């Protein structure tokens, strides 16, 4: 059967093959469809997490400016509470 989708040949490690087989069996789909789905999800994750080189440079500048002796470090809970407090104060204005 002809397809408009591009085909590729990949070599999987035994553990990756077992994982793809398990997904295909669980989802009742062909192995190729399961592999394409895994690749699609992985690419989506990479695209979300990747910063551009310019963004990385800008963040590095911020980190260097803030990483000084005596800097105050907050836990994530403390940072969340501070953010909520500042946000609520801003909204109240």
C-alpha cells in the first residue's frame, strides 16, 4: 500500500524494542505506529525544553548577576508563596 509519509529504517536496542512492542501490544496498534508515537512525544518534549542559544546566554547573564556572596536562596515553596503574595498585591492595586 502506498503512503505519503516518509519511511525510515532504524535499529533499536533490545530494551527499546521490548518497550515499543509493549506499547504496541497495550495500545493494539502496529509496532511502527507505536514507534512513531514515541518519537512524536519525544520530539515534542525536546521542543518544549530546548532554549535557543540567545536565551541560554541571557539566562547565564542573569545567573552570574544574582550569584553573589550573601545571596538569598528560596525553596520552591518559598518562591511560590512570594510570587503569590506579589501577584495578589499587584492585582489589588
